[in-house]
C-alpha cells in the first residue's frame, strides 16, 4: 500500500514493545500542539481502563496525542490495570511535554491480562525527548498497521475538504477491528486526524452524527467490544473549513473505514449492506436493518449465494414490538431486484444468484409506513468465522 | 426409539401427502372429544396463516385436534395461503365430526410457497370417516417423527403426575425445530398432550409460566420463526390432578424437550446452558443470560473448548442499559469453577478445557445485585451450522 501522509501538524511513532510477538504493537499519534477533539466510547459495562481514562481526558475536547497498545486489551484487570493505563498516558505526556489529560489511551486484544509494564516503562523512557531513538513517521499506513491485531490488512481513508481561504485541508482516518464488532457508541478503534480548524462544539456535534451513520451502523457479529473508541483530532494547521464541507469529509472517511471494517470482518467473504426505507422514523429503520444484518440465517444465505427472501422476511418479522410493520405492505429486494411480493422467474433467479456471488451484496427493505431510512454494514457468516473464533486462544 | 403411547383419549394419524419428498409430512393429533387447551404463538410480524388461524381457534381454550404440515411453512403466501390454512382445518374437522374452530393448524418448512392443495384435498377426503384408510397410531414417536423437517431425530418427553383419586395421569410432549430458533412466545412447534383434568384458566396460566422458563428460554441462532406454536391439550380422561403437580409435570416435559431442541440445534455439538443469578430481577437475569448464550464469540469459544471468560465478560458488558451491572462485583464460572475474578492455574485450565469438550457445558454468571435468576438453553456455533444454512435451498 502506498504511503498516506498524515495531515499537517501530526506525526506518528510506531514500534514493537513485545506485547505478544515481534510485530508493531505500540503507536503514538501526536500533534505539534493541542488539538480540538471529539471522541465516543463503548457503552459496555465491562469497559476497560483505557476507555475509563480516555473518557476523562476527552471531556474537555482538548487532546494532543493518542497512544495505542495492540494485542492486549487491558480489560477486566482491576485497579492495577487502571493504574497501568494512567501510567501509559503519563509516560507519553512526559515525552511530549504536555499534560497527561491531553493523551487518549486505547488498547485492544486479549481480555483479562495485565500489560508487561516493565517493557512499556523502558520504551516510554526512550521516547523522551520526543521523538526518541525510534523516531517518527508521517505515514498513516504504518500507523494503521501498528494498531492491527487480527485484521488482515490496514484500514486507511482520506478526504480533502477546501478551506475557507481557498486552500485545502486534509482528513485522514485509520481504524482496526474484525471481530467483537457491534459498536454501540463507536467501533473498536478509529482515529481521524485533520488539519482543519474547527471549534469544539461544532466538531463534537458533527462527530456524533457521523459516527451514528457509520461506525455505529456496523456489525460483524453482534458482539460489542469492551474497548471501542472513535476519536477525531483537528490541529487547525490548514485553517478554517466550512462546517458542512468538513462534516461531509469526515462522513466520507468514516464511511470508507466502516466499509473496510465490514469487508474484513472475521471470515468474511462478502460485504453486506442492508438499507431500510419507508420506516416510521430513522430509529425503526435502523432497528429493522440491524435485525436483517445480524440474522445468522440471512448471513449464511448470502454466503451460500441463495436469494432466500423468506429469511429476510423472518428477520423483519422478528421486530415484533414494531406492530406497525404490515407483511402485506413490506417490499424486499436484492441489489434493486424486488423479490417480495413480486415473483422472480428462473432467469431472474439465476441472475440473482450471480449477483449474490459478488464481493458486495445489498439487501433493501421498504416498509412503506413513513420516511425513515437507514443503512447498516456487515458481512456474511462463514465457516472461516467459526474456525477463527473456535481456535483463537485466550 | 421405543414406542411412547399417547395419553388416554388421544390418537395420531401420520402420513405422507407428498409435500416435498416421500417421508411423513402430515400429522393429526386427535382427541376422542373436546379438550381443555392453551396455546402460545410467535410474535413475528410475518406470522404465517397457520398462526393466524390457530390463534383464533385457541382463543376459547377448547380444542380437539392439531394438524401439522411439515416441509412447507405456508408463510408470506397472501390471502390464498390463509384460505388454504382454513380449508385444512375444515377438512380435519369434517373427518372428526367437530367444528373447525376445534382444530389447531401448524406448519413449518420453506417460506413463500403455497401448499400443493390438490394432494392435501385428496388426503383430507380419505380421512372421513375417521380414521380413514391410513389408520391411526397411539405412538408419540411416530407423530414426533412426522412433524420433523431438518431435525436429526424425533423429540419426545413424558411425565406421570398422580391424580387426586390415587391414579396416575400422563403428560406426553413432542417438539420439532433446529434452526430459526429464538422463540418469543413459543418454540417452532411443541405439542403436549395429557389425560389430566384441568380447568381452562388454570391450564392457560400454568402453560404460560412453563413456556416462559422452557421454550421461551431457548435460542439456537437468535432467529425467531414465523411459525412458532406451543400448545397443550388436556383430555381429562385420567381425572383431576393437583395443579402444582400438573405444572411440575408440564415443566419437566417442556424442559426436557427444550434441552433436546437445544442439543439438536443446527450443527450443534454441545448443549450450552447459561444461568444468571444475583440479578436485580428475573427479567435482567434472562436478558444477561440471553446475551451470553447468543454471543457468537462465546458460542465459538465453547465449540473450541476454550475457557475464554473474557468473551463472557464482554457479553455481560454489552447489556449496556443495565447500568447497575458492576464489573467489580460480577463472578463468572464454567461448570461451577469460578474463572473471574478468581484466577485459574494451569492444572485448573487443563481441567476446564476437558470439561468444555463434554456434550454439555454450563456457564454461570452471578451479578451480585439481587435475587433474580434465569437459565437459558442453546448450543455452540460450528462450521456445521454455516454449512447447513449456506447450502439449504429456498
């Protein structure tokens, strides 16, 4: 993958500190000065110390760096694990010469195991004075690779909104996560950096809207991680951008990352999108879309390239609290071809099977009640998913 | 399997009418006179005509027969499908010489295809005068086999509560269902017959309590069928039974059937039970237990015999609306061996792996909040599940 430079005012430090093996497992994304920031986190009742510390640090919308430890989630590790997370933030802050409250901490990997703090401490000491002997890179690809655990490839997306003074800002995002993915407030890990200038309130509001329609509309396996974190940092180096244009750029980057995450879902062979229209409201559209997206019977039908609309009908039907859903009004389509209530002939069936063998499959449901609409992103369910997760060791 | 006689006052007619292949696909369970009855049905918004008609017929708690068509669900078949279901009930009623409103109709199999009504009509005509040339059987095993679609074996359970006059009544249940199983008001299909005498109000109340703790606590794949029906018919031939004793017998039979259904879940190799105690109330206990039972990551860990309690913690944690769940109070155990927060040594780990390789695995979660408790029943997630459902044709 070609290098993707980080936006103005950011650099990355990527290294191996021996968390699990000899691949990169330690990443710091750092700005030259404090940034305007917004972040959302998992709502899990088993949220890890990284999330606890980061929620505190992001509260004032001012961040300078993000430190990511991969292959150890530091979750369910008790008071010791919380102290470890605080020490990690302090070590990075010391190297950068900023308050610890300007450092976000993120960590994914095995649950229930403490960090190897001796190695982390030694590495943190080597960072001061910043950037230390390990040096820094401005390549987002190296950073995206460094935050991977079981991802099969790095996930990067970028956009370039115009600034109000006629220049160009940049938005660069990286993400990781292939399993334990049904983010509630965020995805596993996603970090978006921009050199656009934006005020904290505007950034926070647009970030929540963008995350809702992208990472929060993603599900690989219905399982919500204890470590979900999605943050945006704006350095302001490129100057002000029209808020609408910035939000569109953020949306484009996050949507791109969401689709990459869905397509790389554990064992996934097909990117599956489900769009529900004609709902009472957007909430109902999302609920029904998630029900279809998460149905193991729909996911295996997609895997088997079987245009089995009966399973889609079943998954719509099990939204039993939505009593305004009327099976005689609902319409179901695959890739724009209506399959219910319309009947598909043998030629059409062959064409549908061909469509379902593609890399991306879209299922569309029109409830014909109102104007609510939502699209969600996921993948098929394969024997690869079972194999990966039956064999992965604690 | 040895024959299991039906309770006094019941007989069964089992036949092949050529719905899909040459195995039995048509079953009538009939009483010699009207029975006291109770029934619960799927809450699906795509409930099939069988459920629509049966809900009407069961409303007065008086039933004489149940007719089951296998391998065709008669779901999403429009007004024609509804007329077919009514004609089926009428045909059975004519043969038995009872009102059509005393006949329950149940059907499971492929969605979206009409019955072959010509063959069904011819067979219905041959039933009068009852039992017709096909004859009847008093063997519950034959009836249980006749209602199977993709089940790998017939499911039968029985109990024998004492009557108040010193005799013995009998309770015999049959059930089917291996996939599309997360019953909301009932399971796929379950019919329990008893010769005990009981009044309609008592029977209805105890049936709902029993179903709630048995079939409604079952999930193979989180997918709720469009055809779920669970009914009990009491002929009264054996005389009155103490209500507590009858409820215990019904519970025992339904629990046995539920465990058989879970163990025969599509592709299942392990029966998985999850028990949550110490919850705020029973509802919270059930919600958390279902979250663990339905987690694909927990299900694959069980399949891989991996005592991965981190995934159980994750599944408890994703019940994010239950803000009183405190990760520092929760306790997690496998088969009675605490794994969180207690630490298991290497010897203990080997013993746990051995335990997880067994035919049945129990996961216990103690929330340590209150006295609510619930047990749910399911199975592991295997490549067999994926293979069955990616290959099964519409």
